[in-house]
């Protein structure tokens, strides 16, 4: 992924794209204040597809100085540095960071390199990045970032000064014998003349002597010194940066690991950016989880629907088979009436082929008499067949053989038995006659003695 680096040096803004060890200058424009910077970035944001951004600044408003602090706890040390900032800048809102210089000195105090920038500049850049959907990797001091690229790969005999030019300006960087940063000074030209270089060297040497009691060694001639410190600058970059090449130097800045503690962004804005990144990552994670869930669930939903469809087809087939079974059961019930005749007729075949066919009326009257319950006797019965109507009519008259017999129930049993055997009988009409005289039967059952039953049989 290509990384965008903005270098805002005084009034000149350069937009660099770095990928790997290469860097390419995309755009260069002028910006007097932060509004001009943001307007220029807004114009090129879509063209260059800016998504991640790191800004290096070197402005007149940017301040660096060294603070000596006693050995205190981090909380007390920060409070002390805050009080000194208020004393130095008054009520002006500024964003400041402190870098421990980690110098090996015999002093009982610790040295901190302080960097500060007016708060409106920092806040404007941060809020623009948030509105534009750009991930702001940090807002850093350009000279401090150049100085943090590293010291030489060899131990020097004593403190020394390096030179590094970038863009339109040059920087003198003072280091101790171990290569650790002491301080730096800005020159107005990337290729300064002898007089400008000598004046800058002397100012830097005077500052180092006053603050650290160290005297960097100066070459005999300023022009020779410029070439020598340039070589020292290349050595500081570990040999990866070509001499005098801005593209290689920007590539080294891109490879440099960003230190969030040195970013000139308000702590509240840092937290807001962190929360925003967390929300974005959480949203992306939830979207991925949702896609995975859908990918896991949808095939199973389809499989469930397929199983439900197959289950419905099986249920339909079962319903059809049950309908067939019920039809067979009804057929068996319809044929059950013939089973009694078949069982009764087995072994009783007495009629010869040339024998006369018995009258159906006599056969039915015989069956009716055989179906009478016990303890009943018939006085008379008669029957007739109506061939036009397809019905047979029977009249049975009889009486019980015992006074304890319930005639209604017994006749009902006879009717139900004939119905079960397949006779299409209509509901019988029963009439009872009162017995005459003072017989024993009349006194016990009254009118329910002699009965007459009228039956009609429908042909099928």
C-alpha cells in the first residue's frame, strides 16, 4: 500500500508517495497558513487516493528547546514540565511533547528535548482528517524526525556535527561521541554558502557548550565542513540514503517507525482517533462475522427448506396410501356380509344342479326366524316382495316365553345383528298389544306382551 507523506516546510508543501524504498514527489504548492495546507490537500485527496497520512512540519511557530529536570516520578516530572510551558508561553494553547535525550552525563539532572506547536494548527489538521475519512498517523516535527533517523555507524572521538539538506532548507545536527542527539539548527538553504554555514555552526556549537558543556569539533574550512557533515548525515542513515537525494531521504522517513508519543496531536484528539479506529475495526469485524454467519447459515436454511419439501411430499404419499388402505377396509367391510354365508354354506351343499331354486322369500323368512332371540316364539309371519320398488316387506307376530324378557331390547338386538350381516333393513316398526284377561303375564308386563314387527328390506 502506498503511503502519503506531507512535508510542510515554512511556506512550501510537498506531497510524497512512498512505496518500499522508493519515494515520488506528487505535488508541490504554497501554503501560508493551515487553511492553505488543508485547501491544497482537499484538492489532491481524490486524485492521489489519500487514505493514510503522516505530516512533517517545520514552521516559524514550531519551537524546540532543552529542559533540565531533576530525577522525579513520571507524574511529577510531567507536572513540572507543564508549569515551565505555562511560564514560557503564557496562556497560549500549545501541543507539546517531551523526548528523553538519554545522555550519559555526570549531572544529577535529566535532559528532555521539548517540541511544541500552537494548538489551532494541530487541531485543524486533525479535524480535517477526521471529516475526510483519512487516517492521520501523526503530526511530527521535521527536524526532529531527521535527527531521529540515527547516528553514525562508528564511534566518534568526540561530539560532532552533521549536515542534512531536504527541500529548500538544510539542518545542522549536533551529536555526542555515541551518536545521540544534542540539538539541531536550521539553515535557509539546502546548499548554504560558506558564511551561512559557518554562522550556523558557531551558533549550534555555542548552544551545545552552554547546555551540555560539550564542544563539537569544527573543521578548519566551512566548505570542507559542509561536505564532511553531509557524509556524516549519510552515515547517520545507515548508508540507505543517497547523498543529497530528497526522494531517498523521504523513503527513509517512511520506513522510520512512528512514535505516537512524539506526535504533536492533542491527547483528546488521539483518543478520539483511537476510538474511531476501534469503531471502524469493530464494524469491519462485525461485517466479516455477519458474512461468515450468512455463509454458514444460508446453506443450512436451504437444506432445511429442501427437507421440509421432501417431508411434505412424503406426507402426501402417506396420505395417498392411507386413502387406499381405507378404501380396502371399506371393501372388506362390504364383503364381510358374504363371509357368514360362505362359512354357513361350507359342507352344506345339498342342492343338486338340476334341483329347483328355492324361493328367495322363503329363504329370507327362514333367516328372519333364525335371527329371533331366544325365548321368543312366532305366532305368524308373512312376507311379500315388491319387484317394482325393489323392496321386501315382512310382518312378524309373536310373544315371549318368559315374563322377564325385555321385548324392545331383544328386538333391537335382532335388528342390529341383521344390519351387521349386511341386510339393508329400515328401522323396524314395533307395535305391542295388551293381553286380555287377568293372566299372570298381563299383571307383570302389561301391554308389552304380544308384539308385531314390520320390517322392510331394500335391495342393493
